[in-house]
C-alpha cells in the first residue's frame, strides 16, 4: 500500500540543477519528454531536443522528464544503492522530472513499484486507490478520466512517497521543483510466458518431419484428421524445459538493455595482460548502462549468459552486487 516517509534522506536536495537537467535532456542518446499545458490541455514532445525547445516556456505550466538517469550519471547509481533491498533484477530505471510551479503530467497510474523522492522544491502528491482506470480518449498521455483524490501531501526535499503498481497519482509542482522516481518493474506473467517461448525457439530441436504414408481418402478434405493431430501432438511433446532453462531465460531477459541503449567499443582495446595490470592498479567498475545478474554458477550481463564461471563466481557476484571492485580486491586475489 502507499507509504509516505518524511525525511527519508534528510540531506538530499537532488543530483542535478534544472539547467543540468535540460542540458541532459538535449543529449543525443538520452530519452526525455517535454509536457506542456497550453490552454489547459496536455501536449507531449519526445526527444531529441535542442535548447530552443525550452525557450519561451516560462509562461506555461510544463515538465521535462529524463529517463535512465542511472545510465548517464554516476551519482544516480550511488543513489540506487540505497534501494538495494529490492533485487537488481527488478530495477527499471531512475527518472528525474523538473517543473516550475503548476507543472505536472496529469493523474495517471504506473504498472510498477515506484519511490518518489523529492529533490529541490516542493511537490503536491494526490493519490487514489480507485479501481476506475478509464483514460481520457485521444490524450497524448495516459491521463485518468475520473480521478478522485483520496489523500494528498506536499513533499519537501528528502521526503519520499512509495506507490504500489496501479495506484493512481497526480503530482503538481508547488514551486520550482525536481522529483526523482525510482521504478521497479513488475512484469506480467503473460509477458514472461511470451518471452520465454521466444527464448525457447532458438534452443529447441524437434527431430523428424510430418509424413502420412498410410493416408486414406477423407469424406471431408477440409477436416484435420485425428491421425495428423496425434502425430503433431507427439512431436510437440518433445519440447521440454526445466528450472535451469527458466533461470537462464530470466537472467538473459531481465539483464537485456532497453532498445535505445547501445555500447561503444574502445578504439584501442587492451590486451588481457594490460587489462589485468589496470584493474590491479585502479580497480574495476561496470559501465553505467550495464545490467549484471547472477544465478547458481552463471553470470548474466546485458542479455548474454556466461555459464559456469567456476572459481570466479564469488568475485563476479560481488561486482554485480556493488557494481565496482577496488584495486585492493584484485591485489588480494593476486
């Protein structure tokens, strides 16, 4: 159920200034949205943006939202460590929203667990546990048509509001403010089942092919015969999976980068010998965009499985947990 935590992070006043947020929203590989409210109606623009997109907005209520802050800002990754009581496998991203007074995105609900951490300024949060999730037809955003406020609070810097999936909420800037949204995915079983079948299709091998040497003339040629049905049923029953298949699928699927994320290879890759020397001297950290998970003796990184890592498992699991290892760690290993 919803939970308000006053002074959850007492010294927290945010990770970015409004100017830095707008600059980040204009960066090429960043996903961002700009929501304006001319004439009281919501309008939505998607990135890429340029600085001129943000000029002349001061007279209107508006909001800019930047997704995946943890993919671009080391301080965001540090903030996420405070939420490590929820497994990394469920992390969606850290989003920041900036708005002058009156800005917001309208009443809506999310399909994941979210922690709304207030940075600079103050935001009024209105929530409802209503079952009516009808949306305004034709709106550029998913805005609830019949939002009925049940509770509301004004959050100050360091305050935090937790909302479970499908809890209707509406945030309105009381003054110039920034809110950090830490989202944790709650995938539907339908989604997982569909993606598991996609995963299986590249890993199954069903021998043989359909044949009907004893074919007999049918009274109704359009009918699928019982013999054909039995033969295909027996073939499909050859498809098998076990817990390890499911674990491998989850590791790959839940560590898969989002479609807009890409990695750039170094211009001059290091040799293995030089790489070992580097990490012994400087330590090792994951790329901000990397997702690394573990199960059993296997490691999963960015949608790829690294099976049976053997004696290296404990060290790699520590890297996955902490996202970085100090030089001292490798000095001990050496």
